[in-house]
């Protein structure tokens, strides 16, 4: 699924995405570092759970995911 454009952002969806402590921690790390590989995130959840959290952030338009070979870079 493509990232939503700024015109299509929904405040309710964005606030829901930021309401989870794990997702908020991901956004805080990205704020400090800028762009980083998904595998370098410091979180205390399983990879499958992290995948779901990253999906919610991406679909809300909070993050952008850039594929590069077999890695995914978040910003």
C-alpha cells in the first residue's frame, strides 16, 4: 500500500497510530536518528508484532518506508 498524501491524512488515524507506546517509541527513535533500517529499531516486541506496528504507522502516513534490496528503511 502506498503512503497517503498529506491531503489524505486523517487526524483520527494518525492519533490512533501514535496512541500505542511501541509505535510512539519507533517515532521517537526516527525523530532522533532520521532514517534507519527496520532491523535497527530498539523495541521489546517480536518481529511479527513490530511488523504490524510499522504497518499501522505507514498506513496512517506517520512514517515512510523505502525498500533497498532486502532491507527496509524508515523515516
